[in-house]
C-alpha cells in the first residue's frame, strides 16, 4: 500500500468569513490559524500549503480577558539605535486594530517560509465591510 501524497488539485480551497465581535482574541486566533494551516481538511499535508483564505471583520470589537487592556505590551523595533517602540493593547487598538489580530495569528503559524505564505491569505478589517465579496466567503460562527 502506497502513502497518499496530496497534489495541488486535491486541495479544495475556500474563503471563510469570521466576525470578531465579542470573541476572545486567543480563541479567535487559534481558529483562524487552524483554517490557514488546513488542519480541518482530510488531505492535510504538513509540507504543503493546504489551508484556506480567511477574512476577519470587526477587529475593533475583539475581546481580551483580565487586565490585558492595560498590561499587555507589544513591541516594535525600528532598526535604529534606541528604536524599540512599546505599545499597550489599548494604544495599539486605537492606532491599528487589525495589527492585533495579525500578530496573534502569525505567532500561531509555523516560523518559516510556509508560515509567511499562509499569513498572506489572512485579511483583517476593522469594520464590518470587506473587499472580498467576489470570493463568496462562507460565514463561520465560532
């Protein structure tokens, strides 16, 4: 008996739409990363990109537990000396709410070329409107 190795034609790629309203950040990011990796598919292959495209709307309405609003810190290094920039969750949410979900999901993906390629299939929008209507996204409720 030979081992089944899926080809590109075996992957039936879809586009999923997730609404972040009232969802906890970590649980939402886990669901999104699982869809991007393709773990929900029967033809999942670790060495190939078998995942789907994911659209997340209402990023401003994502929820965090505890005191993370004031205490969670995100850092960014500009590349210059003394270029470390620190932002709290509250500051980053006011400045760029999409970045919070993108950072949470990217840290759950593989840290290699495939993970970066998977992240390009993620679209995050702060509001309820998105630009991927022509892909006919399938709405998922978590």
